[in-house]
């Protein structure tokens, strides 16, 4: 017995020594294992409590559904799969704006804000109701209403995400079942259902949004910061999907629903557009678009309230998360405006849409804004002159990326401009383009010179070359050699050669006039130098010259900036075959492509959960189309 006990003790000591050696070799692995064990112990109890119910539910679903249910809204493809914008449709807003590189370490950043706070009831236990398919036809309406009321119970996803897992699953399953039920069944949306659905939607979604900045005052940057996602999104998404299917159902009667979907409902819906979660704004956009199409009496009110949001955004806060989505809705609405345009719509263009160009966060919503402006000009070409003049007044002075956006939008406008309207704005327009060509920011100059690759714009320039060439020639000629970027040299050479082919005689006249003006400038500079030299000679004759000359910072030096003559412009021989041939070929290959002309943001690591959640989001609609209900309407 003693021998056996000694051997057992030795084995135990040896095992402990091995364990201790293993701990010393792999402390990180051991620490990770301990953390995993603690997490498993914490979540083991609620998971065991759920396993039996989940197994029963899976068996019931396998028995009841021999065929898979139809896909949910937006299941056609993941968000942002469309690589090009459809013609005639507003460009969709971008959900996942986060740019990240592989392998970047995740840095835990301090949260700017928490998710939305909901009023959580004390009694959250839900009874698992029978399936709607198994119920008798006479009992389905009551059972449907019971399930809708059940889904009005709110759960806590923030302070205690693991609480009430069983009841959360009951609500999620009920919402999924109702989405399928409304989609596949007919004559199920009866009059008693309307108030219950609207009430359930309001209880789940209408809440006070959290502030968009933390107590220390770090404002949310929509271009750089990752958004704060809604913790309750697993339920919110299904509520949105169910309500959309409810609105889109053939059984839906706006005459009945208008008693419950009223102006107050629309106001609360519009307040949610300031949510930081882009997935929620995407569903809100489609929901409001459907309501606008179904309820004729709410259209003017919706447009007025959107105007109010924009006014507050432009002149007060300069912060709103949903401007791009609201503009996308308006783009679809503008498509349906009947002709002639009402005065109300013209005022909206000039007093609301155009001032949106002033806001510093223009890049977030500029594609949708430019689309709306172009749609107006296609509807009424007479608005072209006030629009272009206003854009020229608002032209950015010190913000080059914003200037590139203006040039993009201006080309879209010129693509649809009428020749008789072009004549009205040709002088101020090309004065601004001449400034852009002379810009030291090469992307601004490059974007302006791309206009000469647009065939329609080139035809307009050719028809008005007598006016345009004298305006553009000095800027083009001067920068053809003096600009620091060689790509600009090639593009300018191409533009000058096109001008020369349009009107050789006018081109020669402009060349001679430019050289004469340069000669006058040289004469002025020479006279100025002579005047300064005369002043210097008089100063030298002064008896106190030697005393003060050492303290004068040598302003009479021959290298002083006051004495420098302008550089001579080397003449360009456009008839030479070899001169600029490489640049010309390069310029011919350049096309107006979608290029990242904006400033490059700092690449910071982002939360992988946020990236995955945004990437997995399915759009309710890839594009907001102008439905027949919206077409040919001025209301």
C-alpha cells in the first residue's frame, strides 16, 4: 500500500510539474482557454434552457414547411452589388463607407454614443402561439392580431443582451411568420388588422434617437467614422420588412389605412432619418417612398416636412444623417412631376436644393443632389440659367475636393443643356472654367480639362468658339508650359489643338492678342523696374544711406521680388508633329471616368463586427423607381 501511494504521489507531482512547465511555455494560450471557459459557464445556463425549445421548433418547422419560404425583402443580392447606376433612376446611397486594409490591428475606440433606448416593460414573457397555417380559417384573423400584439413587446438588447433569449426568439419567429403570411396569403389584411399593425410599428420604432456626439464633444464624421449600429436591429429589421410587405400587399387599402397613417405618423417617421445606422435609413427610405406613393393626401405634407429638415440642416445644424436618403426619395418624386412645373417646385429647386451645395459635408450626399438638379433641368430647361448662375456664386474658393464635385455636377448639367440656354451662361461659365484650368491643384485643372473629351460639350464650344476662345486662351496658353503637372500639359495641348482646328483664324488672332498683352505687361514691368532704380539712385545719394542700408533688409537687392520681370512664355508650335505627341496621345486616352478625386482619408482600423453587419445588409430596394402612382402628378 505504501509503495502504491508513493508512486501515485510521484505521478501527481510529475503531472503538476508538467502542467506548470506548459503554463510557463504558453501563458497566452492558457489565459485564452480560461476566458473561453468563463464565457461558456456564463452562457451555459440560458443556452441549456433554450436547447429543448429550439429542437422542438426545428422539428415543427421541418414538418410544417416542406418547401422553403420565399425570400425576404431585398434578398435579391447583398447591398451595393450593383456596379452601375440605372439610367433615369436616382443613385442609391452607400451603406458601407468604411475603407479598411487587411491585417490592420483593431484598436478599441471609445464609444461616441450608445444605441437607442427603449421603454422596456416589466412583463416580457411571451406565449408561443400556434402557427397561422395550422389554424382554422375562422380563427386566423384573431390569431394574426394576437401575434401582432405579441410583437409589440420590447426587449433589452443593450444593458443585458443575454436576457429573455427564449422570448426574444418567440418574437423573432412570429415576425418572420407574419412576413411570410402577408406575402403569400390573400384576403388576410382585414380592417381590424390596420390599427394593430400601425401600433406595433410605432411601439417598436418610434423612439428618441441618442445624441450624435459624446460628452467630450467629438462630432460624428460620416466620411471617416464608423456608425453606431442599433443593438435591437435583429427585431427592428423584421418589423420594417413586415410593414413594407403590409404596404405592398394587393389587399392593402389606403382609404382604410389613412385613419392611422396620418401626418403625426409621417413626422415621427421622418425623425428617424437622423439615425446613425445606415441599415435603418435604407429601410426608412423605402418605407417613406411607399407611403408617398399610396397616400395622395400626404404628398404635399411630406414634401413640406422634408423642406423643413433641409432648411434646419442648411441654416442651423449642418448635421443630419439622412440627407442622402431624403434626396434619393425626392429624385424619384421629381421624375413624376408633370409639366409645366408648378411654382412650388421651382422654388424648391432654387431655395432648397441649390443652397445644399453650401454645406461642408456635401460629399456625403452630392450624387443624389446632382441627380435631383439635373432632373429639374430636364423637366424645364428654362431653369438652367438661374441654376448655373447660382452654382457659380456658390463655387468653393479654398476647398479643392468640393470644387471637383462642382465640376462633376456642372458637366452633368451641360450634358442636358439646350443650345439656346447655353448661350445665356457661356461667358460666366467659361470664366470660371478658365480659373479652374489655372488651379495649382492638378485634380481641379484635370477635371476641368476633361470637358474637352465630351463630344456634346465640344459641339457647344465649337458653335460658340468666337466667345469662348478669347476667354480660355490666356489660361490655356500660360499653363501649357508653366503648370507643374505634366499630365495637365498634355490635356491643355489637346484643348488648344482642338480650338485651332475649330477656327484657325480666330486662334491666330488670340495668339497675337495674347502676345501683345504680354508685351504690354513686360513694358509696364520694365518701367516699374526703372522707377525703382531711380528711387534707389536717389537713396544712395542721401548722406544717411550707409547708416540705414544695413537695417533695411536689402530691399534694393537686384533679386528682390519687386524687381523680378515676368517669365517669358515660350511659343508653342502646334504645327510641329513631334511637339507634345506623347502628351497628345495620353490626353486622347483620358476619359471622364469615375475616379477617386477626393482627398484620401487616414486609414484607421475599424470594428470588424460593424463592417460585417453593414456588408450583410440586404436592401429593401436596389433603386427607387418612379411607380405609376407617382408618374404624371403635380400634387
